[in-house]
C-alpha cells in the first residue's frame, strides 16, 4: 500500500532522523545506568552524562531498546523542541510551530508538566495551561471514529535561563513497574533499586542468591529475570506504543529476538524466604506464571533459622532489606536488630557476598565484614546499602 502524505511526514521528520533521548535515574544510580548502556547497540559517542541521568541520540529503535533493557532507569524521554522564550507570546508561537500530530495520537488525553529555573516565565501553571490548549488543538480530529480510551501522554516542558526544552515521555508508567504482578508488602523496594543493589554486589545471574527477608519479592524477581536473561521491560507496555511513528513490526522483532535469549534453570538458583504466609504464597504464585520459575524457590522461613549450606552447595550473594523506620520503632531496636543480623551472617554465611540496606550509615559498624557504602533514595528517605564479603 502506498504511504499517505501523513506517513511520509512522519518518516521524514521522525523515523528517518536521529532523535535526542534522556534516561533519567534516581539519585545514586547514574553511574550504574551509564554502565548499562555498554550492553546496548548504541554508539558510545552518542551517550553523554548529564544532571539526573544519561542522554543519548539515535533512531526510534534506540528508544525501544532503552525502555526494554535498562534496569536502573526511571524514565526515557524524547526531546522534540528547543527554543528561547522570554514572554508568553513567544512561548505560544514556538509551541504552535511544533508538529504535535507527528508525535502524539489524535484525540488522546495529555498531561503537561512544566518546571522553570532562572527564567522570566516562572509561572508553571500558566505555562502548562497554555501548552495544554495548544497541543489539544493540534491533536483534535472530529472526523475520527470513537476508539477505546487511550492512555494519557505526558509532555515535559523544562525552562532554564529562558531556554525551553520540550520532551515526550516514551515510557508511560515509571520503569520500576516491570509488569510483573506480585503482592505488595510493607514499604516495597522499587525494582530499579533492587536491580542496582544486586549489581552493587556483583550479582550477574549465574550464582546462588538468597533473599531471606523477601517481602513483596523485588530482589527475588529481579534476580530471577537476570538469571533467565529476561529484559526488565519485557512484560510491560510503554507510552511509545501509541505514538504515530511506532513500528509494531520492529518492536515485535526486538522482543522476539530477546525471547530467543531466555535461559531456563536446571535447578533453583534464587531462594526467597519470608515469615509472612500470605507474602510467600503470593510470590510463589507470581513466580509460577513466568519463564524464570525454574530458577526460583520460595519458602516460609525465618532468616535466623536459614542455613545456606542446606539450601545450596555453593556460596553466592545474600541480600537483605530489614524492616526499619516506622516498621520497627526505636533506634535501640534497630541497633539490636542489626547486631543480631551481623552475628548471623558471621556464623553461617562465610564466603558469601552481602548487600544490606541500612537506614543509617553508622549501622555498617555492626556488620562483621569490611563494607562499601552506597547512598540511595527510597520513599523520599536517604538510605545506604552496605556491600562486602564475609570472610
């Protein structure tokens, strides 16, 4: 079928051009995110470190790959306009010149989010209101049939020193949402943070891992996906799937290629434990629904009763996210808890590498091994992860 004039415009302006993207990350994860790019077929000279994440350029395929494979990224955005505006008249003119219909679906809901710094136009609500009206006018098409409701597309407008950058959210929901359903426990750890902590310990998916306080199971699930070589974004949907430029054939090819690399385990390698019956049952049910199930064993047991030698004949990695803050109570209780954890690790986990979350960095002194501390942010709190080897 001969391409329409609209399809030709999309090819000429979007798919045939190199685009500018940005992978944002939580504080403390930028270096890990940069390292992840090394495994993607994206030229190193197109990748740049920036405030809050990593920038990169390439065709739309690069956007698909980043969303699919990056395990520590929070969101992938695509810049579609950059200009200077010192007043609202200029801002409205510049926004009206953007060919929004080439990037966003017709008649779809949108959400505009603006931030400003050192700019004459500092009223973010006014910027958002004007931009929303202009974009909706571009996307309105009363001739189209009523279709099922589309997901809301997010547009980010960033202004600094009167320079405006307009970007589209290509991810949709934040990337820590893997599309894998599991029971949400108390204060669940985001999958992106779980992935970062696993990488900090050196875990690569080919050795035993014990998650003895698994809760909702993010360590267990992330480790299982790593062991099975399943990309972090394989089971979820993305905002770019509704872009007019989206190539369903190319996307299906990328996922089919990824699926060919899936591995199956001959015996469990990832062991998740918790004392809560409901959490263990739900995590077990979740694991059973996915191809990585052959790598995973889930059971109900207290950390202090676990003897690793009875579970696996090899040393590996143990990761712990003990309850802290409001979940535990007084500081004296936290100190006692980490002393007991340290004693247990020293007694039964000789030769194992450890990753353990600390609400306060001074708690590392209670652990029976030399630690490296890595600051992270979880639920608005600054926490630390201590890694090391029990010798």
